[in-house]
C-alpha cells in the first residue's frame, strides 16, 4: 500500500535530520571533514529506510494473519525490531572500529557515520511504532496491486520456488555465486591507493579551471607542491648547508623547480617548495617523495647537525595512503573478529559466523573490484560524469569495508533469524532454509534495491570522492 510505503521514508528522513543536527553540533568540538555529512546522509537514508521496512513488513504480515493491531505492533518491534537493533549494532561496531586505525580523519568519518546508524535504529524502534499505532488499520489504505501471492503459503511464490531450487542443487548454486564474485573481484589485484584529483571535477567548476590554468602555465606539479622544512644548528650552518640542499633537491629526478627559501628571524629554520614534473596523484610524485626522504636529503645533510623534512598536502596524502595500506589488513581482522563474536552470541554457532565472514569478505572484494575497474582502470567512467580515470582515494576502501561488512551482516541477521524461528517450529533444517528465504527474499532484495538507489544517486554529486563511495557502496 502507498500508506505503508511512506512510513519507512518518513521515519528515515526524520532520523536523518536528527543525525545531521548532531553532527553539526559535533563540528563545534571536533574537526569534521566536509565529506562526513554526505557520507552520513548516504548511510542514514539507506539503513533508515531498510530498518523501518523490515518492521513495517512484519507488522503487515501479522495483520494479514488476523493478529490484533496493538499485539501486532508489539510483536513486530520485539521480533523484527530486535533484529534491527542487533543488525544496527553490527554496523556501529564496524564503523567505530575504524578508530583502531589511529588515523583521525578515518576515525571521525567512522564516528559520524555511526551517529547516523544509531539515530536510524532509534527512529525505527521508537518513532515508527508510534506512527504504526497512530495509523491503525489505515496502514492498508491506498492499496496498490503488484505481482501475485501463492494462495497457500501467503508468501511470494517466486521466492519459494527459488529457495526450493537452490536447496535441491546447493553446490551448483554456490559454485555459480562464487564464480560471479571472483570475476567481479579480480580488478582489485590492481588497486592502488591515491589522493583527491582536482582534474576530475567538472570542467566548468572554478577549482577545475584554476587547476588547468596552473597546469598550463607552471606545469602539472604546481597544484600540489612539496614543502621542504629544514632546521639548522646555527645561522652559519644554514648559510653553508641550505644552498647545497637546494641544489641536491633541484637535481633530483622528476623535479621541475625549487623556490627561493624563506628563513625565520633567528636564521635557523628554512622553508621552500619543490614542484614536480608530474601531477600530485601520479606514481612518479610518490617516487619523488620517497627518493627525497631516503636518498637525496640524507646525502645532502650528511656530516651536519641539520634536519630536513618533506611535507605539504601532497606528501600528506601520500603518507596517509601508506598508513592506510599498512592498517587495512589489521582493520579487516578487527571488524571480522568483532562481527564473529556478535554472531556467535546471537546464533550460538561457530559455523554460521565463519560462513558469514567468508561470504561478506567475498562480497566486499567484489565491490573493491568494481570500484577499481570503474575509477582506476576507467571502465565506463564517462557514464558517471568523469572525463578520465582517477585514483582511488586512500580512505575510501577502508570506510567502504566497515560500511559494507556491517550492512552485509544486517541481511545475514534478518535472513538467519527467520530460518532460526522456522527451525525451532519444525526441526527440519532444509524446510527452515526454504521458508526463511521465502519469507525474507522479497523484503531483503527490496531493502537492498533501496540501498542501491540511495547510494547510486550520489554519483550525481560533483565531488569524485563521493562518486567513489556511491559506486562502491551500491
């Protein structure tokens, strides 16, 4: 019904408004990146609609079976609502575990996204039941007839047949699924973490015009110069060593220009910039930073007490990418371990969490593969408003993993909860699987389709980082 359809949307939008208000307040005490509100909007809308959808669907099915209105609301919140709280908890754990990476930017993005999930769960567990009670029997008004329901089982007959077919040939279905996921995941072998690329912005944007003007007039590296900060033991040492240091850096491979140094009043600290011949996000610039730090600067300062460092935004992004690449395996292990414990407590099983972890790792790998193929390799990049391939921004895969793993666990929990209920009633494992899929198949795929629509819509945003999140999460 159109009336029931509006409930998840209203609940999600109100919850999102509250979440964004909280994030706005947090900006007064924390440094919140600009992309945080966009990411929170994506997650808040997606999970908010999904969580409310599961509760509304359960309520409508119970009313159809003749259950009293108030009893139905209470049971829907106790069953589907309980699963929503549990599923939301897994997403929150995954997002908050990003703090273990030790990277303030990533931790803040994780916390702000977790705020959106917490508010979405609260809205589904409190606001939505209140709206269901206020609507009463009018929830079935404005009825829309779509599809057919099997007269005996009161479930979408197509899902019952699908579950029967898969249960009859489990190894065939599993092999086909694995092959599809592996093929999608193959491009991830070429994944390289990079940084924001201004040249990916629309050609009519001010930032893109400024970038192209500097590129044409001063070279591709002018938009992301390296900052060399040096400290000397005395002004005399600075006068002796600084020219030698400048000459050594100016002669390094891929260096286009070196600026005149600026000295502090004491004459012991100097700062100058280095412009590379390559764009900030290219591999040659990364190699230049590593070469300056490991070879050129140590050789130029050998035998002195001076110290010199390579910094600036470009070097900062390179360091961030390196640190995230080092931390990614640990973060995957932490998120998987925490999710394993949560599912172990929920289902009292060792095999269920192991199976869930393997499946979700495969699905996340497939998402990584798609993002790599689209953005880094440039497959169909014109379809999403870009005119060339761009690097994968370093923090995108890390946040993607936490979000996707948590959302995958959501569907896992909803499906297995239904299977567990049917198994307790019948004691027949195969029948429990079939009935669980038949009961939840349409709802889960509808919820996932909503997620895909919400995430894909953010491809329309000009920011290439948001586009990467949109495609990856979708």
